[in-house]
């Protein structure tokens, strides 16, 4: 098993099988991560920053460079759907906060109703 630590205000550690993507591991563990393409590398919403353990992931692919730019390799940006665990090492990632669109729309609707 590999270990993925999700950094943030509430740090979380996930165990995952080698060979699966970071996206799948995070989703399977119920950890929020944005996606609209379902993991086929077209939306780029699943970008994460790998701060530790890059060597335990598959190498960057051209699709990721196209979405993230050449700086990705330097700063550790990855598309979580393309980065797969290669072994049993520890990986640490920063995952952007996922916006709750439904809650935002509900709050906006409530504000508009109050104005009327
Ligand atoms: S999930 Fe859409 S690019 Fe990764």
C-alpha cells in the first residue's frame, strides 16, 4: 500500500494500492477533488501539487505539460487523474479546495429573494 497525505487545515492520510491514480485514490477515500471530465485529462480541474514523494508517481505525460505548462515539473504540479502510484512510498499532495457550486447557487438565490 502507498500512503497519500492530503495537506491542508485538516490533514488526512489515505492508503491506496499501487497502480491507481491520485484522483481515484482520493475519490475512493471520499476526499474532495474537482473534476468535470471524469479523469480523461481534458478539464485540468484535478490539478494538485505534489510536495513530497514525486518519485513514487508515474512521470509527467505530455497532456499534463499542455495543461499545466513546463513549470509543472519544477513546482510539482500534476493532474491527479494522470499521476499513478508506482509503489508503496509516501506521497504528500496539496489539493485545491473544491467549491460547493450548489451551496453558492442556493445562497445567491436566497439573496435575490430577499431583495424582492
Ligand atoms: S479529472 Fe479532468 S483533467 Fe483530470
